[in-house]
C-alpha cells in the first residue's frame, strides 16, 4: 500500500503564449512567462510601445479633437 501523505511532484501549468499561441510553461522557472520566449515577449512589448495595442475608450482625449471631429460629434 502506498503512503497517502507523500506529495506528488507538481506539474507545471501550460498556457498559450499570448503572442504565438504555442505552449508556454507558467512557472517561476520561465523568466518570460506568460510568453514562451524572449522573442515573443519583445514582440508584445513592441506592439504596446508603438501603440498597436490600445485600451478602448468611448471618448477621444481633448488633444485629439479637430474641427471635423467637433462637427461630427455635434451633429449626433
């Protein structure tokens, strides 16, 4: 009979890499988590830095209004 108190080795959690969709180990041993590699992490950071990724908003910041934008919003 096997002892019930023996702890089994913990399997690392596998997640999908946000950049490439490949398997990525989500554990402290993966310095790039949740990404699978430094390359995927850098691609994601570059997309944020170039403003390819944006948090959606309902209103534009005041400095982005122009005359056409003001006319369009006034007519609604």
